[in-house]
């Protein structure tokens, strides 16, 4: 082997042949390490697709939405706006709560972002008014966030007992589990010890609310007693005088007089009662408890689900012993993960089996087939190990990337093995045959240079996918990364493991390896057909041009979409009633909705959440409900029919609007638009009343656009309010301070927490407020007695104007500006075309006042941005590919021959979309990018083989040489195309299966494009090469050793 100039590849291949035992042993170690990593990998449906986000909540009990906006949300927004990396700041102000969401750039370190936000929160906390709690950050959760929804109902336990058990037994146990970030409890009654003051008794005993608050606070307070040091020991003093029961608290003395002591029991009803609720819940129409369990950022959903279910299994006997029914799977996202990954895995296995069959049929030799097949699991497992090292979970996207890489993985091995077997067959017929190692080395080096360049061209083609911005990048970058890693692992195996296995398994001396029957028959039949077609070049080229034109002409008529709806087997229904609707009325309406839904046989369970949980991220009011609708096992096609039937069932309800989506679709929409709907139209300005008017105009206009469903205003006005406006002159007249009056109002209706009582690990608030009769009577508000400094009493109406008015439940901000949002879903057409029509209609019909403007945030906007970035980056990648390919081709004409296949492959993808009736999703667009990479590779190998025949075998370029070269390449091209097609066929055949919503259209595009590109590669490219190719000399000056 001396005397030759070896390239780096030749050196690597030669090393692998010489030390084949070491190479094969190393490959085996990598294989088993990959299996170990696969067993312990993190599984999820999709990668983390939500950008770094920090949510800040601030409680301001009793403050109106407008007050919360001005006093809490706006100062917080101003403090946060200047932080580095911020992309969007949104806030929602409702009665008693401010929620500010801060979205950062994708590259931002989430932990550093939380640290920066925390520093600003500490500054703002010092500026907040009295009565407002310190801001807090919500726990850091994953993209999907919700890991399990469970419920509790009971015929034996009261709602207060159920809620106490959920808050103080179940919730702490769940929070202690690894991977659990938060637990939100809806419904039930939160226990408290309440002093419900009777206003007439205050007047009778000449006592003010301040006196009641002071007495209650002292009675429930705790003081440390200290210790006593004796000469020999220290004795700890334990003093216990806290009032822990209604009876003991009622005996607390407020004042003493000649007529005796006035106690809390004298002027109030002291009892255990529920804290005024923010939310409620029902399961199958029966009032109960619903618990949302959230997973930590980066947690393994499957592992966390198993941990939770194991804890619930241990907890179930305790519940059963108390007559409590546990509904353990109202929503279990792990079901979709299992189904989606199961479908993807089965598709990979079935595709792999078909690949093995094709390889064996064409090679017709167990040893050569074994060599080719061995590289598939090895490259895939190495790629999985690298993905795990990079922190990428095993999900539907990474599996999709591995699936579309199977063709290249096999092709790397097939090209080498097929050439080795052909050269061994020729060598054995020589009078003085060379050694097997010599032949294997020369055969591998002969084809490997072109393969290397083609592989790097494919990798360059995929770089724009990795560079996609926003949500699309976070979804598709793992797919492209998995593909690139698998191809690189395959290339590494092709220059090391394949030569080693060939030298080991194909080294039988004296054996003449015959041409495989199917490969030989295919090559001969193909050569005859190609020879006939070469007699009619104009007919062939004209047909190609006509087909290409037809395909491109159909492009404008394709409906496009960003992300398809996911077939999760679970629906989320948002119900919005008239603003001001009570919790009880929402539950009543929810029972009617549940009853109607349960008539559909496909529905397994229905659970309703009304309003919000304490310190929950959502800011829903009592008029808003979410229904968790779990479906029985259905296929993807039936899932669409169920959506339609559910919408039809909801049409009959008057006084409420509905929105239907799946959980993941809702999370994606929230990421794109800040709303759970597919399209969000933000009307931004200063005057909320003007924004409301324009929002109603837009709603009426959207109803007239085809495809609009679930159209609603996100924060409609009209919440009934009772305004209390203090009169300064009358306050002065009676000697009252406004702060004292406002505190009395707050205590009477919001309730003032004066302490806590403790029972083992549980803590319950002690509250002072008015009795229910006075508190729930609108007419008695003006009768609230106010205690003056002179010991007199005046009613509230004497110092304040009290009148009924309409307010709003929430005030929303986007970018620190007031916003009213109109949301809609789209059915029967693409969101992009719908948004275009909506833009046109708004520009034509909606006249906005000075300072107000409309902003669209939707999937359509993200789709346009992603496609634009993909096209621009793909153009840059195309330039890089052409520069790379120009190195190994003889002149621009041969380079043009390689590139001419791209539009023909594009046409195949377009025709597939039309025939399958799907839309041009972003997944399908990525499929085109993938298709171009595969097509380039086949074209490069064909043209490079033509050049090799002329340069190394001194053949004269013409029809005969073209037929010879095409015949040599027909089996590798057919095998590559069929292997890739069969590997993807299981994904493409049933695109509606759960988990294939993105990969299915992508696989279909690749499949269709492969068929047309294979036809061009085999039947058109040789004809074009004869007519236009330049294979007479090496114009680029590249030495022949580059191809050795």
C-alpha cells in the first residue's frame, strides 16, 4: 500500500481496515452505551417551545382593577421594561390581583432573568401602597406545564372538609415530589375562623370596628415566654393562651363597663366559615375539588407523572376511608406522550423493517445486508447519545428527524458496500487479483470523497432550519439537530465501521460474488429503458419542464398553516358568561353544559373549573370557566369530527360564548399571541371606553368573515359595581379621616385578617367582617356605622355618595399600554388567509381615534416571519452549497445539472400536498428543505460518478459512458430513494394519527418529492448530462486524488 498518496479519508479507512477488531469493538461499545442512554432518556411530546418567561403576582386585596392597574401593574412594568433581553411585557389587573408576564429572548438564561426580575421586584415592593402584599414570582414550569389534573368528590364530607384535606394533606405531599413545581386547588371552601360583626350591636355597645380588630388580634396572637435558668438546667417556658375555637374567641373582652364586659360574642357571630371564594369546581356536574399539578422546568413528564400516580395510590386508602372519591386522570398529558411516541416508534420500527427487506432484496447477500443494516441502529443510537449530551429530550420532533435521516444513513453504507462488492467481483476475475484489504480500501476511497461533500451539502441545507426564529425554531431545531447528528454519525461509521466489516465479512478467498438477481435485472431493464429515452431527449426534457410548470402553477392555490391542531384525545373548552355572573350561576350553567356533552359517546369525563385558584397564573373571573373534556380512544380522523360535534352541542347555550381547542394548541397560541385562541387582535390606546367600542365593532366584522369561530372580547366590560365616593367636606364635619373610613369599608366587605390559628401542620386565618345578612345586601351598604372620635355614629351614606355603575373585570396591558383584545379561532381555512381578510376589513371599515392602533398577534404572523427567515437563510445556504459543490464539479454546467433536480423534487412535494388534501404547514415547508438535501446528494453522486468514469477509467464521454454510469448508479439511487420512502411511509400514510401532526405532512412532502426526484435522477439527468454536461477535462484543477 506504499507509494500512493493517501488523503485523510484514505488514512482513516486504511486504519479501520488494519485495526478492524478495535473498530468493531468500539462500535459495539457505542451501540450498547446508546441502548443504555435510550433506556434512561427523558421523554416528552415536544421540546421546550415556550421562550423564557417570568410571571409576577401581587395581591392587593379589595382594590379595584383600575386601582391595581395604576398602583401595582404600571410601576412593575416601568421597573421591568429596561431589563436586557425582554421581548414582551404583558399585564392583567383584576380586583385584588396584578399579574405581569415578562417574555425574554430565546437565548436568555432563565435563571439569570429571574434574578434580574427579583432585584427589580424588591425595589418596587418598597413603593407599593399599604395593603398591597410584596410581589412574588410563580414557580418555573415547563412548556406544557400541566402534568396532571385530578379531582375529589364526596357524599359524606363537607366542601370545607374536602378543601382542608386538599390544602393541608394532599397538596404538601404532591409538592414534595421531585419534578412538581406547583399545585393549584379549585373549589371547595377554605376554612377560616370569622368574627361576623352585627352593625346594630356596634351602635348598641358604642364600639367601633377598630376596637373589634384590636381585640381579635390580641386574642389570637402568640407571644414567646422565654426560659428560666436554674443552677442545673435551663427550663423553657411555654405559654398557651391563644383562642383556637369559636367559643373561646367569642369570650374575648373588647371593653369593660359598669354594665359588665362586652365580648366579641356580644357584637358578632363567631364561627368557622369559608373565605370568600375566587373559584369553584365540579366533576361530572357534581360540585367538588379540581387540582392542577404543574411540572418543573426541564422535568421528565413521564417520570413526574409516575411519581404523582404512585403518591396518589398510597393516598387513595386514606381518601376511601373518609368516603372521598379520587378522580385520578381528569387530564393526563402523559397519555398523549405515550401515544405519540408509540406511534413514532412503531413507524420507525416498521420503516426499519421495510428498509432491511429492501436492502436484502437488492444485495441478496446476508453479509452485505448485515453490514448495511448494522449502521442504522449504530448511527441512530450515537445520535441519541449526542442529543442526550446536548440536553435535548427524546420527543416526536427528534424521532421525526431520525426517521427522515434513515435514507442517508443507509445510503452511506450502501454506496460503500455496493462499490466494494462490485470491485471484489471484478477483482476475483483478474489473473492476479489484489488482496481483499487493498480492494476494500480502493473501493471505499473511490466513492467516499463525493459522499463527504454531498453530506456536508445536506448539513448546510439544514442550517436554516436550526436557525429558525421563535416558536418554530424551538420546535424544529431539535428535528434538524437530530437529523444532522444522525447523518454525521452515519458518515463516521461509513469511513470506519463499514470498511472494517467489509474487510472482515467479505474476505473469503477465491469466492466469485455474483451480481444480486434483483439488482442485475433492475440494472439491465433500466439500461434498456434509458437507452430508448435517450433517442427522444426533447420529449423527456419537455415533459420535465411541463410537469415543473404545472406544479409551480398550483403553488398559489395551496392553503398554508403554521401548526396543525394536535390530536391529544382531550379538549379544553373556555366558557365566558355575562360579566358579573356569580360562581353559583356559572356552576349551574356548567352542569347544563356537562349534561349536554356527556350525551356524546366519545366523551369519557368532564370537569369544570370556574374563576381562578389562589395565586394562580390565570386571572379568570367568576363568569369564566374552563372544561377539561377527556375523550375515549379515537383516531386522528375521528378527532376532527368530535370537535365539530362538540361545537354543535355548545351552540344552543344562550348568554355564554365558547372556545374549543386542545391543550397543546392552546399553549402554542398563548406563546404566539398571549391568548389561548389562534388569532388575537389587540386594540391599543389610552381610553378604555373607546377600546371597548372598537372591539365590539371588530367582533361584528369578524363574524362576517368566512372561517371565524369562537369570536369574543377577552375582557368585556359590564361588571356591576357599587361606587363609594367619599365627600371631604362631610368627613371634616364629622371629624372622620378618609383612611379610617376606607379601612372600615375594607374590613366590612373584603374582611380583615387579624391572625392565624394552628392545628398541627395546618394554619387558618382569623378574619373580621360584617355578618352575611349585612354584607350581601346592597341596600345596607350606606348604613355601615362609622365611629367618630366623639363617640358618635354616622352612617356611611352621610359622608359618601353611593351609586350603582358598570365597571370592568380586568384591565390588560401590552407593552405598558392599555389593550382590549378580540380573539377568534379559525376553521375551514388557513389562519394566514383569515388574518389577511381581517386586516383588509379592519383597514376599510374601522376608524380608530388618534393614538389608538390595531396589532395582530397570531399563528399567521409567526408563520410569515418563520417562512421569511427560512427563505432568506435557505438562499444563503444555497449559495454556500453551490460554492461547496463547485469544488468537486467540472465547471458551472455540471453544477447546474446537480441543481436542476431541485425544482422537480419541489413539484413532487406540491402534488403530494394537493392529493392528500393537507395544508402547507411549517412542517411541510421543512419537509421541502429536507427533500432538497436528499435530492442534492443523489445528483452529486450521479454526476461525480460520470466524472470518475471519464477521469479514472479514461472513457470517452457520450451516450455509452452515460448509460454505463447510470447503470452503475441505478441500484444505489433506487435503494436510497426506496429506503427513505419506506422509512417515512408509516409516518405519511396516517398523518392524522396522534403525534404525527407535524411529521406527517413533512414525511408526505419528502415522499412525493423523492418519487419525482428519483425519476429525474434516473431518466432525465443522464440525458441532460449527455446534452449539456462537460466531462472532457478537470476545469477546476482538482487533483484526481480528491476522488480516491
